[in-house]
């Protein structure tokens, strides 16, 4: 039966199987040989589609764009570790870098999509998403019967339920942040009373705990945001994605960066800012690598061994080549899209662009993480998840706007940090208003 379904193409339309010969070639050119920086984007596009290929293209480009920051950051780390007055030049380069790389990416994205034939895509005739429901009505344009849902009801759900819930989650995130600062004060007092190697290590414990709590809160909120956005009953997939991304980005931004802003512009503690930034960045990268790639790969490999043993024991005379593939791939995880992958890069871009002038090694750790991310994501797509349906796209969508918004915030942040530096402050000894106006003009 399985052979007949595969031959007729019915099963492939419902459940696209991996083409083992093509996948073998792709894996060999992709991660079968160590060649850092090389992504066979055309091969990835032919096998997985433009959406996934464009993500890997952006990941590769972003990794290369981080290298200048890393190269400049290493001597800053070595020669200006405790001298925070020297971060002015690094912050200046930071705000220029965060703007230029996104403009260059637009050109690279246009080159790729032009080559793939998806540069100009019309969305005027976008079909309703599968989860949309409502009473049957007649579409005035097409004349076909389709579900209709009142936009007033949707707006009421958004403003009376979703918006208050998001605000409540933001308040809870700020409350957890204040608990973190209480723990930091306790660790600092303990270190002052008992100066030892153990007390020095205890100074990093609150930041590590807070970083783990942030990751847990982000994942729990993600499920709640998906439920609320589905409940809002958006007709188009693009509208659904825009509302979901807005909910998730607002919470993740506040949850991950609020403590850094508070330390920098309220406490004015650059040493604590450096410590918190380093701990949050490194801890989040380790947790994401484990949760997104290593754990699913281990679970899938374990299941494959168990399935092969069971099939061999039950039907030893059966040709297992096809049956084994079907039985193993039907239990593989479903790839839910590039949302989590772009979100991880978005948060990483924030850590590097906002406050890396006080911790220059942020870009170095980001580069190391992204190199492993390229191969772990490739392994995940080829060995852990089912083969997704190919989706054409002209760009990275609303994520371009998200990265550009983060770039604007990083320009503002770095300009304020430059204005706070003693070197710039000494240029305006008489009037602080002149300093504020100058920083605003530069911004």
C-alpha cells in the first residue's frame, strides 16, 4: 500500500519524504566537509525552498558581518579591559556597523531572489490560512463561498484580551528583573564580607540564574502568544505572522534587554553591565544550541535505532529500504518554520549592537556560536525534521523591519553611551544642555 501511494504521488503531497540520493549529495556539500563560510544556497533552495535557503543565506552573511566587530573587539578587550573611557571609538564604530550591514543585506537578498525568480511576488491574491474559521459567506471579488469573520470581533479580541495579557506579562518580566537585582546585591554583600574564590564565583550566580529564567519565560510566553494569535482568528497567514512576531518581539526585547538598560542608564554601573551582558549572551547561546539541535538529534537517533530493531525482528524477509524510511520519517519532528531561528539571531544582534562597547568580546562569542549554528541547523534540517514544503519568498519579511528597528535603538543607545563618557563630557564643562543637543544631533 505504501509503495502504491508513493508511486501515485498521493503520499508525497501529504507527507513529503526526503529524497535520500539528493539529501546525501546536499549533506556532503553542506556539512559533510568542514568548509567554514560556504553555504550551497542554490542546492538548499532546490531541496528545501527559497524561505529556508534565504535564512541560511542571512545566517552566513550575518556571521561574516560580525567578523569586523570581533577583530576590533579583541584588542579592546586586551588593552582596555578596565578602562571604560576608551569605549567611545568602539561605540562609534558600533552604531555605524549596525546600520550599514542591514543595507548591504538588502542588496544581497535582492541578488539571491532575482537569481531564484522570486524577487517580485504578488500577495494581492493570498489564500486564507488553514486555521481561519467563520460563518460561510460569499467573497465579493471571486464569488466563491468561504468563511467570513467580523473584523470588529477580531479587534475586540486584540484590544480587550491580547493587549492586556501582553501588558501583564511585561509587568511580570519587570518584577522578575527587580528580584534579579536583589540577588545581585546579596551576592555583592556576601563577597564583601567573605572575600574568597567561592565568593567571587557567587557574583556570577545571579546572572546565570536570571539568564536561565529569561529563556524559560521566553518559551512559555511563546506558546501563550501562539494561542492568543490563533484565537484572534486572522484570515491571512501574513497577518497572523505579523501579529505573532509583534507580540513575541515586544516581550523578548523587554525580557532580555530591560536589565541592561536599567544597569546602564539608571545604575550607571559599567562593570555590572559587562558582567550581565557576557552572562546573558553566553548562557542563552548554550541553552539554545542544546534545546534546538543537540536534544532533538539525540532523541531522533535513539528512536531510529529502536525502530530499525523492531522492523527487523518483525519482518526479517521484508525489503526495509522504503518501509524503514516511511516509519522513521513519520515520527520525525515537524519543522515549524524559521521563526525561532530568526528570533535567536535578532536577540544576538541586540546583544552585540546595543552594549558590546562595554564587552567587546560579545561579537567574538557570536561568531563562534553562528559557525556552530550553521552546521547544527543543517544537521537539524537533514536528520531531525521531516522535509518541509517549499515556500517561495522575496525577502526575510517582517524580520527586516525588526532588525532595522533594533538598529535604530542601537544607534540611540550608543549615542547616549558616547555622551555619558568622561571624554565627551569634558568637552562641555559649562553647559550640559549643549551636550544633550549635540548627542541628539549626532543621533
